[in-house]
C-alpha cells in the first residue's frame, strides 16, 4: 500500500483502508475506486492523505486491458461490477442480431439479467456516474440503468413478484430499436432536421418489430419497446395512444427512461442534476406520465438517511439533515456551521449525491 496526499490522487486509485472523518464516521469504504468527486469530498473533510492499494504487474496489465470496461456507478461490490460488465458485453453482441435476421439469445439475456439483479442490492439510480459512460456505450449502459431502475420502481410500487423480472427485461430491451437508427443521427450535436427527428421516432416501432416474434418473452415486454414514448394524454409517439391503452410496464419504463436520459452525458448535452430531473418528472406527471408511479419514484428516490453527503449547485458539499415530505427534492443541508434550506433558497439545488 502507498500513502498518497489527496491533492495527488488520480481517478481509479483504490483505497486499501477505510477513510474515517475527524468525527469518527465512515466516509469511504476500503476497496473503493476513487473518482474526481471523491477527491473533492476528501478535501472538503480536510483529509490530508489516504492509503492506496498498489497493484502488482499482472494486476496492472489486467487493469489496463479493462480500462474501457468502467462500471458507471459511484459504488458497487465486485460481484455487481462483474455482472454489470457481463450484461453490457452480452448486449453489445445481442442487440444487432435481430436486425441481421439472427435470433435474439433471450435465454442468455434473461439469465444474465437475473444474475445482475441478484447482485444489485447496493444499486440506487442517484448513484450513477455520468462521467464514466462513453458515447459508444450509451445504448447499452442506459438499457441496464433502465432495467435496474424499472425493477426497483416495480418493487417500490408493489407489483406482484411474477412481474418483477419481466419489468426489468422490458427496461433492458426497451430501446433495442435504436440499433436500426443511424449512429450519426443518434449522436448528432446540432439540431435534428425534421426528417432525422421522424427517423428517431421510429425506433419504438423498429424495436417492437425486432421483438414481436420472439416466443420466450411476454407481450408486456414487447409492448414496452413500442410504447415507452407514449404519454397519458396521447401526446407521445409512435401511435399517440392514451392512458388505459398503454401497458403498465411501458408506463414504468417511461419514467425511468426519462430520468436516465436526462441524467446522462450525451454528445449534444451535459447531464442534468438528478434532483432537477425529479422536479421535472413531478411536472411531467400532470397529464404526461402515470402520476402514481411518478409519486412512488420521487418518494423512494429521495428517502436518503440523515448524513447523506450531497453537492449543491454552487459546488459546496454538505450533509442532509432534514427532508420535508412536501419538498422531497429540496431538503435542509448542513454545510460546515451553515444550514441551507433548499426549499426556501431556491437559487440552489442538489447537483449530485456523493456518498450515502
């Protein structure tokens, strides 16, 4: 192990010991791979140096070979990291197959999804790290995000046990139709032309066509690919259907898809604050998204315990000390000796959760 000053830490350095604050509370666990945000947190807590694990030569070689396989979460146990990587690798191989008239390996996908869900006890949608996602991996990472978050939302809302894995599978496959869209359109930085926008809005139809003849998945999974951009008031696409015509799986996935799309970096935009996105989702629930599902999502997403570390919009880092149910995305945050009530000081907002 090596004692490294906080100012000299690099992203990816792995802790060889727990980091304890001066108040005696656990800040970061042993084994954590540090990010740039983590370094800022260490500085904010006046930690002068930390012990870093020094890999041997074979481990360095293995690490170099896997640099393009970053798991985009701020935390996660090794078995979850491995399952995530395996799921992403499988999707890279599987998604292009139906478009090439080859069968989708649905049994392999389902089994790997179950393995991922079995290791995801620490997963939380607010702990995704948009900086870790490369543009070329967006489709696959976002599909896994939406699968995990849709599974959680279904559990939170009390869906029957028999629906939980199908809901996750619906989230995993909801955007498979994008494999038929020209990547130059998907990643275009400039405004889309009307023809390009029309082409992108065909991806739900493409997705349904790719899945409709796969016998091993239920109709809800297939309809989610078709309906995840439909809205309660009929303003969505591609068929402009309304509330009771939209499958419940698609209503769930619509919420998690919007959340992850808005909190991810893309070629044409930077990630938005997840707390701002939750505020936007609250507004969208009025006529656009299923309001009961949105209410559950916001309530559960903001149920962080006292002491959760957050960064607010001006860069300061503090800890949540109180959350008002009437303003779940705007708690009171203690920053040093100062208490910032975000429900009243609305010029500030939570930019990110940095440690639970």
